[in-house]
C-alpha cells in the first residue's frame, strides 16, 4: 500500500483529493499546521473506510516538514503521490509599489523553499517504488503576475520554474511532476473549480501522466 501526502490539507480541496485517491486504495497523510484540524479530517476519512492520519508541519520550517513526511512514510507506507497546496497568507499579497524586499521572504520560503524541501525528502522513496507523482497547485498569478498580489506572483513563478525543471529531470525515471492552475480560486459556484471536480482532475493528471501544466479552466 502506498500513500498520498497532502501538504496544506483542509476541508475543501484537500479532503476531496483524499477521498478520490482513497477510493483507489491510497492511504492519506494529511499535513498542515493545526493538529486538531488534520486529526478531524483523518477521523472523517477513517469513518468512510479510508486509511488516513494527520501530521503537523510548517512549510516554512524545513525540519518540521521533513519530519512530518518521514513520519508519514514510516507510519502509512511509502509516499507515491505528493500534493503541495498550502494556502498562502494574506500578507503575501501586497500591491507591487507597497512591496519591499522583506515582504518577499515569507512567500519565497512558502512557495519555493517548501516545495524544494518536500521534493528532496520524498524523491528517494519514489525512486525505490519506481514511480511517483508530484502535484503542484497554484492560482493564476503563477502564470500571469498580478500587481495586487506581488508576493505570491513572484514566489509562484519560482515554484512553477522549479516544478518544470523537476518534471524534466524526473520524467525519465517514471516520476511525473505536474502543475494544476486554478484561475478563479476553489469553489465559488464555478463547476470546474469545485473541490470534487478538481480532485477528479488531479486523479486524471496522476493517471494520464502527460503534460506538465493543466488549467482547471481557461484564463480570462
């Protein structure tokens, strides 16, 4: 049995993805900063017959993130799929002319250092399995910078570049790296952006293993 680790797990997309992959036999490692939240999510999944456990980590703290991923693999089984989808902090989203260098530290730690730390932690296990999938989830500012969300625009661009490089480097080893762009945010009444629909899209990305970037809907 293998595991999907969802970094930034919550009651919306994280829970929907956990259910979708859980139905296919994956155990689920739910990783977030709040132990009570991930424990409650794990309890919900367990009641539905899906093996799950919660782990706490701050993606801006490399030791806590590697520790959570290590525990997840030890307790649930090797990590075959890693989803990186924590929700950026509101303070990352300042207008460009109000943004100073110090304002970029948090976004860069969050969206660049975090993914690099997570990837280096789980790649050896994926290599041992002979397969694996990385799922990077971003908003539209990852491909179209927004002047009112400067921190995330810059940091998401860096995350996108890293993910693309990772895709090119790992594809020959049977490890697929993919990015899903969600232009209009999760939910809000747009059918293509509802958690269950996005979870199905992510399952398709995992199974089809073709393009690097997928859009939940066209950019407008």
